[in-house]
C-alpha cells in the first residue's frame, strides 16, 4: 500500500506548503522555477519537510528528464551510467538537461561526490542534493562551489501541517474527500502539533487513523492520542499550555530544578512543540538569569538549536539540560529592569538630545556643527576615562537604570562598575 504521505505529494509549485522564508510567490526561488532558470542547489534540513517533494516539482516545471537516486543505495558505477545518459541527452538530438536528484548525499564518500564534478561543470545535469546534515560539513567544498544556492529547510509550522491535513480530507482524487470523514477541529490541530514539524508523520498517522476508523466514528482527541501513542490531556483545554509554561518559568525563577523538570515533562508528554518550549527557555535565560550567569543564553540557545536539529524524542534531552541549567544557576533580572526603567522614562520625561561629543562625526561638515569634537576614546586612556554619556537632563538627575545584584557573575560586574564610579567621583572633585 502506498503511504498517504507519498500519495499526497503536490505536483505544482503553487500547491507546495512551507519554507516561506525562501519559497513564496514572487520570490527569486519561485520565479526561477516558473522561468525555467533554476540552477543546481543543495537542500538541507530534517525529514518530512518537503525536500524531495520540491525537487520533483522543480523537475516537472523545468520540463527536463528527472532521475532520482538515494546515495545510500546507489554507487559510483550506477552514477556513472546515469551521467553518461545525461550527457547523451544533452549533446544528442534531444538537447535536454537532466535533473538529477540525489537524496542523502552526505552518505557518499569524497570520491563518489567528486564523480559529479565534470557533469556540473559542463552543465549536462541540473543537480539537486538533499541532506539532513549541514552540507558545509558533509558535502565536498568542490561541489558546494559549483552549486548556485544552498537552501535550509525548516520544520513545518503546526498551522502549515494543519493546512495539508485539511486539504487531504477534502481531496477527492488522492485524499479522502469522497469519504465524508468527520473530525473535531481540535483533534486535527493536535495531530498537526504532535507531528513535530514532520508532515510525513502527520499524513501517515492520518492515513492510519482513517484506514482503521470504526464505522460512524469521527476523529477525536482520544483517537489521535491513540494513533500517536501520546497523552492528550494537555490539549483538553487551550489554556493548559500557557499554565504549564508559566509554571515552568516560575519554577526556574524560584531555583527549583525538580519542579521545572516536572513541568517540562508535562509539556513534552502532552505534545508541546519544541520551539514553543525553546522560545520560553531562551527568554528566561535573559529575563531571569541575565548577568548573574551571562553564558546561560549561549548554552540555552545551543540546546534549543540542537533540539530542533535532532527532533523528538531525543530533543527532550537537550531541553532538559537547558531547563536544569536555568533552574540551578544564580538569578538576576537587573538588565531587564534597567531596560524597563529606561523605557518608562522615555514615555514620561522630556529627554535632552544625545550629547554633542557622542554624535556621529563621520561626515565632512560634522566638525562645523560641533559633532564629536570633545569625545574621549576610552582605549586611548587604558580602557576607561571619565566622560558624560547620558543626555544632560538625565545626567543632572543622576539617573541610574542598571542596578546589579550580588548574585553569581553579576557580583564581579557590580564591583567593577563601583570602582569606575569611585574614579569618576575623584576626577569630578579634582
């Protein structure tokens, strides 16, 4: 039986869903397909996001011969025959370029990848390689230098997968439009979210559900949970995810790693999206940890990016590391509070202009206007020199926005800034 994800592949560029960061009507990518000027490229990203589908659409729109191979099952001998046939088509009576799609190209060794170079240089093939690995590490530089573009495919958004599922239920030719399948809207949304950005997973799960749905039953939350083998209580109430995210952040802020991991587990087991959790973790790293442990944002961002690349279920490990780190390290919201105070002043006070010595002086008439004339370059004074930076009105008022705590690394920043204040006091008295 042909999987539903295979049957529902779109064949026209207008039907393609997702990757809107480079693929949208009027984009250079879209126009190159329509104008038949698309050149060789490499697609990279996770599974189930449309790499193979888009390659087939491109070949169809370009009216060229299409050859699809998988690097895990095709060796140098088979590739040589394909390239010889492509050359015959290009130089023979047909005068046609062959579109060669190589899936999982990262599985070829250097010698196998180098077999493509001559064909790429002569233009006998339009090459599209796809890989789940970063091509800058997994594909030879010689090939990368000969392809015009490298496109990163991202996991599909929940709403994009939902669009595809609804299209499938309405499609009378390839989908289930002729069966009058009844479903709860929330159940379909849940299936879209649980797929983790992988359209193949969502479509094949939908196919499994419909193939085994009892007569007279509709697709509901329980059935989707059964098909995906995940708990569905998270989706019973829309506000649950926000309550759990709130509890997660407050547990992190309260330095309770046990509670934080508990709420992370409930989010993950309920089918919460990786990026929904990841975005909140990255906000916490700056809002609640801040300067007390400045490296937190770097580590957490790396964990979230790793979770995206790896995908569920292993992505849970990365998110757990980020959560435990945030809950266990020193806390400070001083940098966030500094910004809030500065914004409040902008909304309520009359603020003077930027001091003249701080204004841009990189143009010919700046000196005549007095711009930047008295600016002291701190590096010329050993790294610090007493100088006014705030606008006059705020300086006269002695405004201070950033009030560092004694927590973690921020204690050292606090000490450093206090030493600078003492230097300023001595210089101002002198």
